[in-house]
């Protein structure tokens, strides 16, 4: 069950100052806090991120949903709210949410896919179905 898996990753992240093992070993992980659009319940989703190389207050996340044909709930919730909270390492802070589009989105996604080939696989799985969204999360 995905929630059990997420809970284990979240617990490991918090116990190890933002580091986890398994399929995420060595990868930059962020915990995304978001509120349900309908339930207003708070959720936490672990996902990989890409640091913005020119702005230390900004990171990019990728709504790959493992290459599924639909966008993940966290993406829909964060874009609807326009803001959220993240845990990066031992820090927790509020962020504004901005969707990156066009050539800039393609450039950022290509960097992530080069560093982590699984993202290239996700993109090939969603080709012709949806473009995987890229969000910039900027510290408030």
C-alpha cells in the first residue's frame, strides 16, 4: 500500500536528517506538505528534488507520479493552493509554488533525467498522454 511505503520513507527521512536508503539512496529528497483540495486534510509526500543552481532558496519538484497517466494529488493540491511547506534536511519552511512551463521546464526536466534516468523512463511512459509538470518551490 503506497501510504505505508510513504510513511516508512517519511520516518526514515526524519530519523536521518533528510537522508533515506532504498531506491532513494543518495538522492535529494524533500517532504512536501500539502492540503487536500476537497478534504482540507494535511498530507505529506516524499519526492526527489533538484536544487536550483543559481538560487539557494528555490528547488524544483517533478510531478512524475512514477510515469502514471495522471498527475499526483500533491501536484494538484500545491498548484491549487499556490503555497505549501517543505522539509529539506533538518529544515522546515514555507514555499510559494510556481509551475515552470515551455523551454525552461524542458531544460530543468532534462537535467533531472540526466542525473536520475528513472525520470527519462517516466517521460517515455507519459509521452502523448501528459507532460510531466515541473514546480519551482521558493522559500517565503
